[in-house]
């Protein structure tokens, strides 16, 4: 074990591009010594000076992550494993982690710590658990219901959460529709005008973080006109809410007289949003075209790819990423381990999406956006790649791993969760 640690330290100091492969080799040797084997040999591609360690190889369908003050890793599962939807992982001396506890009889996505409480979400509610002085959940089998009765349709039903510093919790309520058509995803079907969905979905709702048993009606519609948001985080440097929106589908399938298959694969943008109270981002009437850099009227509402119409005054994203990458996590980095350029910047985990044919599948990466005063401060860049396991895949189901959750460790490291096999990586920096 000492020789392994010495080897890792020497490799990190070198700061060369071969660091990731070397770390992976040592991790595999350690696993083999313990009677296990990393059969897929996926090696993450990271900037020089960074290394990836697999802290757990396989859990379940991981969604979002949160790291407690005592260093424990809390994992929210999309579906129950052995009847539980929240797993607590604790790292051992060899860098691996083991499940030390599980609780919660519901699946879902959202998980966060704030002011001595753990907050979690199912697809229809938000819950919290009080922590003791050691940071442990006191009553794991008796959560306090904070919000109940949230709408949960057959699509976009997950409820991501974020908390501010003034006692509020923000919940995504995804639209149970692609573009509010009379016939959802129907070829040539017109959009409902006005869209009735916006009364209860297609936006961000604000609730009190400490008030139990709030009904849906007690929440404030904080922002509207968002089709679906999975990546959601509060930026403490500017005290504002930020999110990553999944853009709509089916331009070519439903409106082939306007869009060819290539345009449909690249449009519309996946939007990085700064959200203020009262923000309106225009869904379903509008979408953001990252090539034209403007909000454009949707074809369901009479759009022709260039006309803005009612969309001219809608709020726009701070960045428009390529279409159908499926951003599933957003994290503002505040740690001290990574170099200064990463401080207060945004990490975004892209999960990959089905609607990119006939183009190659893309996404399946963790992106970094440098930020200053709450705005992008330079070009975004790929931070972690290689999750697919191969250079090309035909569909999301062919990816060996799909990034889904992000969390910052106590030491300033970065955890990345996968939703396919349930792997979790820890990204560390020791370069120069």
C-alpha cells in the first residue's frame, strides 16, 4: 500500500498527460489484489495534473450526489435498491468507498445539505432529515415532508432542488410535454395557445425550506418558460439561481418541411440559465438558436426558423450549448484543491441524448465554464471525457457510462456519478 501511494504521488507531481492512465492502472492492480477486476478499463481524459480514482464501481441508477460535512457521500437513486433510494458511502484508506447505510423508500433525483439538514426529493415531493452534531441523519426512517403533491407526468418528472441563503428551496417542475402540442410529438400538430401547462409546470417553484407539509399551491412560481431542468444550483458568489435546460426535440420528425435532419440534431441549444424571480425563457412558444444567437418562434406557433415574434423580449441564456447533449448536473466550484482558474466556475455534466441522428452521439462529458461576477469569463472547455468507453456509439444505450451527478468533496475534489452502472469517480489535482 505504501509503495502504491508513493507511486501515485510521484505521478501527480509529474503533471503529464499520462497521469490518468497510470492512476487507472494502479487502481486496477489494487482491485485485482482484492479479488476484483475493472473489466471495462474506461480511462477518463482529464487536463494535465488531474487524476481520476474510482471510489465505487457499481451501485445502481445514480442521479445527484451531495457530500456531507463529515466527508460521507450521499447518493440519490432514480429507482430503489433493496427498497431504499438514498445511499451513504464512506471512503476507506485505500481510496475506495463502501455503502454504510441506506434509507428512503422513494426514488428520485434531488439531494442537498443546508443548515444542519439533508434535503431530498422524489418525483412528487421534497423531504428533509435533521443531522446530529456528527453530521449523521438522526431519523432516516421518519423524514419531514416539506412539499407534497408535486405534479409527476410520464416525462420530465424528476424534481431537482437547490437552496439559497435566505431559507428558500427551489424545485424544478418539468413540463409533461415536448412543446405543448395538441397531440404531443405529433407530426404537424399545432401548439396550444395559451399553453395550459404553464400554470403548474414548465418552470421553477420556490417554497420555504423549513415549513412542513406545504402544498403545491403554497409555492411561488419563481420562473417560467422552461421545458425541463435537471442541473440546478445556487451561486453563492452572486446570490442567484442558475440552471441547465434540456431543449425540445423532434424538429425534423414533426416539421420536416422546415428542418432537415442535421439541423434537428444540432438545434435547439441546451441553455445555461441565470434565473431571477419573474424570469420567462419562452417555452413552448420559443427556443434558443445558438447559431443565430437569439430566441426564435417555435414552428408549433407559426415560426419559420428565423422569425422572433413574441420571443423577442424573452430571457436568453448566458451560454447556448449544442443541442441534445442533455445537461443533468450543475455545480459551482468553491474549493481550494483545483487551480485558481476553476474557483467559482461552473462544472456541467452532460448525460447524452437520443435525438441526434443522423449525426454522431455527443455529450457524455463534464464541461467547465470559467465565471466572474456570475457571468462566463472565457470559453467553455471539456474537463472530463471518455465516459462512452469508445469513440463512437449509435445510441445512449451503447455508452458504458453517462455522467449524471456532481459534488464537491471536503478537500476540494470533484465527484462524478454515472447513471448506467452506478460508478462514482473522484477527481483530484496535484499537478503544478
